[in-house]
């Protein structure tokens, strides 16, 4: 199962900082997490960057393995 880490607003909307999911791709992950955590989370997720093992995964076809770690990062500002 891939390990998922939520940060900032994504963690708040999910009600957790971590979870595990058994999925084959980033697209599947988005669907499962949206179903699991509801409409407000799905809205936040649509604006998030997803990193798989530290590398940005912009394409829903990016495959996921059971040993992968996915970081869900909402947009942030700062300087």
C-alpha cells in the first residue's frame, strides 16, 4: 500500500496527516481520496501538488507502487 502524507489544508480536510491506499495510479488515488474524504477535501485536492517519492506527479497516469510515498501539498505562499 502506498503511504500518503497530507500537509496543511489537505491534512485538515482529511482529518489526518497520513493514510495508506492500494491504488495503481495517481488518477486512481485522486478518485479514492475524494470518495473517502468528501467534497471539501476533493476541492482542496484539485489545487494540490502531488509528489511521488519527492518527484512531482502532474499526470494522472503516473503509476504507484506499494512502496511509494505520496505527499499531498496545497498551494502555499511565503518568502
